[in-house]
C-alpha cells in the first residue's frame, strides 16, 4: 500500500519501486548493517531514537553540535540512517508505519548537511522507505540550512515538502514540541535543545551515549524510552551504536575536534527566511548532481 501511495496509485510504477527495494535489501542488507564510523569514532553521527509521539510513532533526534565530526559522505550517512530506520521499524507497534524526525540545526556546517548529501539520503528514504517519514520538525535552523532546504525542496513532490516544518525561536520551539509530542518527550526535547545550544557543550551532552553521572537530563532519550529500550534491551530494536558499545563497556574516549560554525546566529526568533541565504556560496562539490530526478516519499 505504501508503494502505491508513493506513486499516486500507479500500479506499474509502484511495482517497479517495490522490486527496486527488494533488490536493494538483498544486496545492501539494511537489517544487518552496522555503523562502523560510530564504532571507530564515537559520536560520529548523533541521529538516534529518543521516544515516541502521541500516535506511537518512533521519534528520532539529530543535533549537529553533538557530532564529533563536521563532514559526512553519502556512504556513511546512508549507513547510519539505514541502521536507525531499521531500528525504528523494529520498535513500531503493529498499527504504526512511520516515524518522526526532529532535526536540531545547532552547530550545523555545510559539509555536514549539503544539498548533495541531503539529496542522497532523501533518495534512500523515497526509494526504499516510501511513506514512512511521517514528519520532520527542523528547529534552530539557520541561513545555511535555509539555503540547503531551498535546493532540496526543488526536487521534492509538494506532498513530501509539506512534511517539513521549520521552527525557530525558544518560545515557538517549545510550543511546537508541546503540540506534537506527549508531555514527557516534549520536556525532554526542550531541555535537550537548550543544552545543545550552550558553548561549549557540557560533558554529558558531548558524550550523549553515556548515562549522565551528575546532570539530571539523560541525552540518550526520554525516561520511558530509556527504561523500556535501554535498561531492558529488546531483540528487535537496535539502539545507537555508541550506546550499545557503552553498555557493553567497550567504547573508547571520543576526540574533541574543531567545529566549523555556520555563518549565521541561529538564536534569532525570526521564523522567516533570512536575507543572508542568497549571500552564502555553495561549492560545486556540495551541489545536487545535474539531472537529478524528483523525489516522492
């Protein structure tokens, strides 16, 4: 049904899409993939599941400021996303078929979220996880992200683009969390976002895969998620690779590196698009390839 809906109920196109996914799953084996980048360098990716929304959909959270690197390739991004998506699917109740992504742009840099990278990851979503991205809530977006979003949006079906909500400003972000998530998760997200805006990050936020020793906020996820999925491991749900390593006592110390800051202050309460967007040059290496096709998720 998801494949039919993704192709506007065209049976031939839906069949082609489904056959492509079957072949991809045979060769890529997403249900077995692991993120070697995170194992080799803890915190390489910050994307992780942190709870569920009011509809029971898994909620994923990603913050650029927490990552220990600031440049990604399509290969490592797709691997970590596939790992996380498969994990989210494993935590879904029988009547749930999609997930929600909260994208925290604090600390974002162009190499970490370029149009080319975004398009590559979006292709995987569209081709092999159609209709499973329920909503994206992008908070603290800056002028750099707005430029990237404009580039990617041009290739998205209007229905797909409508799933993205951009929210900026402490009050508006807090209101959005309260609107879309249950109280426990809303409170967790609000605290997580506020802590991730601090410079420098406090240790418990830098090492987000660790259970905090002093600070009351647990960056691994909201209390009910931690209790059900981290304290009591479930066979069909794979948590963030570094949380796995930490729980098994085999993680090494993460290395702090220089982070390239985005050329715009994301603390602005203005939810409109910044005039700075047009002044930010995007190098060819970060651009979406010419001849790229439209994407429907």
